[in-house]
C-alpha cells in the first residue's frame, strides 16, 4: 500500500511540474521525506515549489552582484563625476583617495630619482663657496640676486596694466583681512595642526558647491619672505615643486611683475579634470611702522582671456589665492653677520576656490584637508633647499 502511494506521489509531482527536472539534491530531499512518516502530496508539492523559487531568487541575486562588480571596474560617464553619477559618496571618496595615493607614490619615486641624480652630478668648479660656521656663502653673491632683480622692489607704481585696479583691490583686501587672526573665531575650524603649521577652514556652500575659504599659517626657518614669494610666483620653477599640474603656459605678460597663466591639473578619477585661468602678481608692501617687517605678497585670482576660453574637456575652477610673507630677524651675537640661523619667515596662505562641477561636498573637504598641508610642507621645504648656502635675499 505504501509503495503504491509513493509511486502515485512521484507520478503526481512529475506531472504537475513537467518543466522541472529534479537534480540529485532534490532527489535526496525526496528520499529523506519518503523514509519518514507519510506527508500529504500537496504539502510536498508546495515545499519543492518554494524551494525552486528560492533557488531562482538566489541565482538572480548572485548574477546581479557579479554584474555590479564587473561594472565597477569599467570607466564611463555614469561612473564619473556628474549630475547623474551612479557612484555614491563613499565609493567616490575611496576612488579619489586611491588615485591620490598612486600619485603620491609616483611623486616619491620621482623625488628619489632626482636626489640620486643630484648626488651623482659633480659641482661645477666655478661655484666656489667659503664656509662660515654651519653655512656656506657664495664668493659671487650677485649671481643669485641678479636673477631676481626685476622683482626686488615691486610697488603699485611699477605695475601698470589693464588689470592694475583689480590687482590693487585684491592686495588691499588681503592686507586688511587675510592677516587677521582667526584662531578665536567660532566660524573657522582648526582642521590641521602640525608643528608651526595650522590650517583653518570655514564651511561655505552655494547651490550645493563647496566654497570653503581656507587659511594656513606657518613659520619657516632660514628663508625670507622675498625668497618664498619669488619661488611661488616664478613660472620657471613651477614644475619643480608643484605636483598637481599637468601642464601650464603664460597666456600674457602684463608687466614685469604680473602675468596671466592657464594651467590644467592632473585628473583624479572619477572627478573631472580641472583647469584654471588666473592673473598672478607679486608685490612688496613697505611697513608703515619702522618696528614692523615689510611684507611680500603673491596674489592669484581668476580672470577671463580670449586666448584661453573654457573647454568641454575640463571644468573651469575659479580661484582667489594669496601667499603673504613677512621676515623676522633675530640679531646675531656680537659683530657676526646675519646668517640663515637668524631669520624666520612667517607665512599666511589663503585660498578661496570654487571647483565647479558635481563632486560631493564631503569628498572635496576631505581632499582639501589632505592636500593643502602637504602642498605647504612640500613647497617650503623646496625653498629651503634652493636657498641653502646662497646669500640671503631680503
């Protein structure tokens, strides 16, 4: 009797599921239930129907996950910065951070190679130095200062061109507001503090775009404000210390102390590539009080120019940046000459950047927090290396 029922149940199940071919796993399950007490045929049929539905759902889920994993490896407009990007903020940040890490490794390798080449390159015999204490002074000091003669005394009267009024306004604003202490201002957040360097940020958003003003203060031994501003302004050495630029060119020379520069920055996927067109001017501001130091300043701010219009290839960023430097001198003992041990450069760096585009706010803030301190340390170390053993340029 029981054998008859089992045979009938088997025929009933196969006839009701004619499209389903039981696998070894299903047959094992069936045998397990057959060895137990009698179960209604309808219940068995529902059980295996639900098992089959579950298997199909699991297969569909695995297939969808595999497809997503494949897509994450392919670049495309839907997986880049844009209004319809499919990348969420966490994925965007992870991708940007990974790209920046790769750039850092490449830069470290390049710097190591430069150091190796420098050590292998013999010093020219004409570059004679005499040693005084721990510093070296060139026997021909004019060879260094002559290259900076065009900017030794830079005043407003020397800087006449069609943008002169804008430059003067920018300089006055920076001298009035940028040098103010923001340490006790609740609107400014101290985001980084490393030794003498402090970086502050004030969070500002407009139409969903991050416009956070940034301010950094630093104190660097052994260099002057003139030297720091010279290397920051001089395009001839720009690529020696600036690692984020892909290429640049001087669009127009307005005067000996003011130029218009177009530059494109290296792309950091999935963010869009940025370019910027700006006027760069260097200026010396004489102190009104004899007890105060003179100030050297470089201001860079966005302008328009017919020879460098915006393109579809890059997102045009807008900037208002200033490097403001003052030199403090501690008198040497006795009748000794002032050496680089006696000088200290106080630096104030301010940056207002509108990056444009659609990069997430959290990503932009995280990148700024990471990159600005790194830039300031790298640049000031470069100036110290370039001026070591050379006459001091006040």
